[in-house]
């Protein structure tokens, strides 16, 4: 999971981000929006998987304004209070500012000399964040995994005009059937694809979490990479 730490310019100062260099250039760049726990090793593994697909990957540390002694917080332990602590971090984060940081990350990816285009990929908290960023940046593609904030962002659906793919678990503890129905009705008029995975809960892709669903994870990832290759060719 070799990556280099870079800085992205924002009006409030430099935002740290992890850059996973592609195997060859030019190629597409995927901006990965972290889940609620931060840029964890799970997120880094997903970034490395994208490198293996031929992409460059940029993973902004969206909690950077919450840093203490220069260390950006992330929840690495899988203890019983991990989710509560992570929700505390999100509660302290200004969502509008995080969206602006995401826009800055997409702009930085587009300026990268070897980038031939940009896609957004977000998990959980990052699924909603990526959706909001896509509304402002018009990337080549968007993939959102169980975007927990989508229920409050549906007014942006007409502005997300890029090809998009949404993954949900049918047994999601945070996004019930009615919420998923409302999201589907809002995003499909612009051509979005929605995949619902039987037996899967929220965060089914996180391979260290208690909700991990290996079959749904593998199926969703195969669909994700096929979708990305269709809309954002890699090297």
C-alpha cells in the first residue's frame, strides 16, 4: 500500500492527501472519498486495488481540520465504541467545507500532468460526499457505496449528470427500504445505475468490519471496476 503524502491547496491552507501513483501514464485518476472512520488501511487497500486496475488514486484526508498535534484522526480500532467515535468526528465536520475540499481534490487531480480524466468513488459518509462533489465538478464517473447522507442530498440529483453507480445492501441498518427507494427514484432519471445486494448490511465492503459481506463485496467491486473502465479508461 505504498503511497506518498501530498498537499492540496484550499482557501484555508493545505489539505493532506495520499497519492497512489499509477503503473503508467497517462491514465485516469480516481478521487476516493473516505468512509466515516477516515483514511484507514481498508481505504488504502481499496486505493491499491484501483492502482492494480491501472488508475492513479488520490485519497484526501477530509478530517484534516480536526487534526490534533498535526495528526489527522482516523478510527483504526474495531472496538465497540469505534462507530460512536467516528460519528463524533463527522458531527464536528462542516459538510459544506468538506465538499469544497473535495472539489479542490478533483481540481488537483485534473491538473496532474499524467491524468487523462477523473472519477469519484466514495464509501459510507464518502458516498454522499462524492455525490455532492460530483454535482459541482462533473467528473467522468461517480461510484457511491451506501451513501449514508444521500437522503439529505437528493435536491442535487439533477446536477449529478455524469454516469453514476450506487451500491446498497438490502439489509442496510442505516438506509432502510424506503430511503433506498427515494434515492433510486431521485437518481435514476439522470441515468444512474442502482445495485441492491441481498443479505448485505451497511458497510458490507469493509473487510475488517462486523458487517462485511464477502459475496456482496466481491460482486460490487467487479461491477465497480467494469463501470470505471467503461467511463474512465486506465493505462
